[in-house]
């Protein structure tokens, strides 16, 4: 029984590492970085997600945008981004966002 649990735990660890490697492979490529830049804009990474136009503050729209942001941040985390790479992405995203919306 103990041996089975150890095997199961080891298998889960190996699967998790394999998944992290896949994220790094996909989002570490030039195409993957381009997708991340686009997702950062679409997921409103640098914008507030709370709907300030509503006196109640937190609305369904706020929850929706918060979910998008959380999904994006999970991708970034799984891709192994360090602080420097994330900062670079954010700086690049700000420029793309301004271009996209004609600002």
C-alpha cells in the first residue's frame, strides 16, 4: 500500500514537471511570447478589474475580468517567468495595448 502511494506521488510529480516543461517550451518560443503579449492585453493584465462605474463595485463584469487575469497569470507562472521577463512583457504589452486601441 505504501509503495503504491509513493509510486502514485512520484507519477504526479513527473506529470507536473512534464506539464511545466511543455508550458516553458510553448511560451518560451518567439510565437509563444507573441501570444503572451496578446493575452496580456486581452486579459487586462495592467488594468483594474473592478467595475468602478457601479456603486457596488464588484459586478459580474469584474468577476469575468478577474477570471481572465487569473488564467493569464497561471500561464505566466507555469511558463517559469522570472521578474525580469515579466517586466519586459508588461512593458511590451503597454505599447501593444496603446497601438491596438489607437491611443
